[in-house]
């Protein structure tokens, strides 16, 4: 029975009973699966169906969370504070994967790499834009991608806006969709009427403000997956992220899903040397990037 049936609902609402069963009351180990392949037979449905079920489950679990969602329960795999909302979202995904018998390893912001005996990996950011979610800024998502070792071998991706419910999906070689409708980047662009998304926080590199000044309008959501998806749907012409410190750069879990979506919508995602972005799918890899719908947009950058 899929999400919405009684067994699945009971499974999800276990998240509100915090599973602090590790040593000394710490967060216990994630559940594991005995499956060893990623065949469609093993997961019991097309991967798109599984990704949609996972997104639905996270959306319901986050909406039903009990207790203070901002409570710090420990630290994630990269050492960053891990809040209740992050943990609830991640544990929801792990429980649904077990419930469905899905043969996928998991690389997640919170748990790091979880070897579940699969041949492929679900690259997961359970809550992209945690600070937005906790402050009431309506821009945060769950981001998922299916791949192996590098960003370049991501095969399928889904990003769900957890506020609006907008669902972005792409499969390699098959184009990109928003709520089941095809999307394309804005191309060609009007270079006199550009909309940019630029990271301008306290750790932004000096050139970030220069990039922002080259656009007529600047928008920044504070959730990289959603900022990239705006490029994919043609709402934004460029997304630029350049941090002055390593710890503030983007991680694979932040962008793996949205990078495929941008590329399948006809856009480019490059490193700051203007080469096609690729990176290892690990907890430690970090990057800056620029994403555009039309290559000509790069001409206006400093």
C-alpha cells in the first residue's frame, strides 16, 4: 500500500516520537535494508513514482511535526547543527525506503553515506533551506537525485517545494518537468532585462555584488535547489554562488537534483572557470557555481 494508506501513515507519524536511542541518548543509527540491487522490480515501481512518494511523505511529516522544529538534536555528517525538522525529514525518507524495500544507498546532509546494499545512491537534502523553514520564509524544499559516484552520472532527480507543493522532475535525456508539464530555460534572453539569483550573505565573495549589479533585478531564495529550479523554468536567467569560505560553499546534496533539472531544461551549470560542473558525490565535496539559461548571459559577468 502506497503513501496515504493506514500502514504508511503509522510509519510516518513515528517520527514525532524522537528516536534518540543511540549511545548516551544520541540519535540512533538509520534503518537499513537487505536488498542489493536497484532494479525497478526491487523498488516495486518506476523510480519517478518512488521519488514522488518520498516527497509526499516528507511534506506530510514536516507539516505534522511535534515539538520545536528548530531544536538542535546533534550535528550532521558535515558537522553542521542538525535540527528536529532536518531529522524528521531524513528519517521519513529512510523509513519509506525500508517500507518499500527500495535498494538504494543514501547520501544525506544529516546521516552522511548510508550503505543499504544498493548499486545506486539516493543523494538527499531532506530540508534545503532549513533557516527559511525555521524563520517562516516560504522557500524550502526536499531535494533528491539518483546516481552513483559523481554529479555527472545523476540519472533522475526530483525537487519538491515544501511550501507551494511545486514538483520539479527530470530524467537524464528525457527533459525536465514542473508539475508534469515540460519546462525550458529562458533562451534567448534580453540582456537589458536580466533577472539574477545571487548569494549575497556574509560569506559571499567580493565579486558577488559585482555580478548582482549586472542584472536589472536580483532575487535570492536562500535554498540552492529552488534558486536553480527558477533558472530551469525560465523565471531567472542566472544563479551565482561564490563563497569566500569553504564551509559555506555548496554541497553535492544541495544541488545534485537541481543541476540535472537545469541541464534537462536546456541550461548550463558551470564552475567559476566556466567549465561544466562536476563533483564527487560525497559529504565533504564543496563547490561554487554559475547556472544560466542562455550562454550569452555569461558575457555580462565581471
